C-alpha cells in the first residue's frame, strides 16, 4: 500500500488554502466595491417662516364691531357728541346761521331746528343760549343712542340788528329732554327729540 500524508500536513495545507482564499477575497472586494466619499450630503431644511394671520375684526373706517365696544366708553362718546350738538346749536342760534347744523343734526331734527332759527331770524332775533345739563344715557348700541337730559334754561334774546342782548323776563325754565342719536359715517348726530317743560321752585 502507498504511504498517506500525515494528518498535520493535510491540516496545514487546508489552512493555507483558506488563508489564500480570504486574502484574495479581501483584495477583490476592496477593488470592486464603490468608493464612498466623505463629502457632506446636502439635506433639505425647511425653515418655518412667519405668515400673516388675517384679523377677524374689520378695519374699515367707521366699522366697529359692537362686541368690541366698551359700554362705558360708548356712553362717554355719546354724551360728548350730545353736548357738542348743543355748542353748535348755541352758536347757530346766536348768529341766526344754520350752515353748521348738518354737522350735528340730521333728519327731522335738522329740519325743525333749521326752521326754528330761521323763524327767529326773520323776526330779527337771535338767542344767547344759556343752559345747564344733567344728561344720562338711557340706551346705546354701536349705531344708536337715546339720552335723557334735565335742562335748566336761562337763555336770553338777542337783537340781530344791534347785537344787543335783551333782559330775560321770568324765571329759569326747566326742561325734561329726550334725544335720539344715530352714528352716521362715524359721527354721532341728533335725529329726533322731545322737550317737556316742568315746574321748578325758586328759593
């Protein structure tokens, strides 16, 4: 019989063969695999930008939502407009000039106030308006208001030809006034009113 290889020789040969295969595989893999660069990869970054949020409250001039109104502030504005009406009326009554009345009056109130001043003017009379007010707001909304006023009237007549203020006859007059106002194009104007004379006691 032929003499065989020793066991250790066979193991050594197999080990050498495996080693050669591994080394060859390593070099082949290094050459054939794709090169991976170290450059940074661009990534898309989404930045959050502030966007304008439309207001829920109208900003048109003169258009104020009723829900945003302060009732106390509204009352103060209405009282101021009401007293301004009396200022303009007093100037018009003194001069017999109705040209400024449309700035504080409209509708029926404008008509009867204009007629009243023109009638006095036709008689050669003006009025030195002297009144004291105690106004209270009965009701107010965004566009309408009603005012009660206790008026003490000590007005005197004026001779328009000479400008002389005539002496007043009689005692002061107490009036219980009620006026309705309306907000038109952002301006409060008197639209109607009533006057009731009441008795007062002189001390």
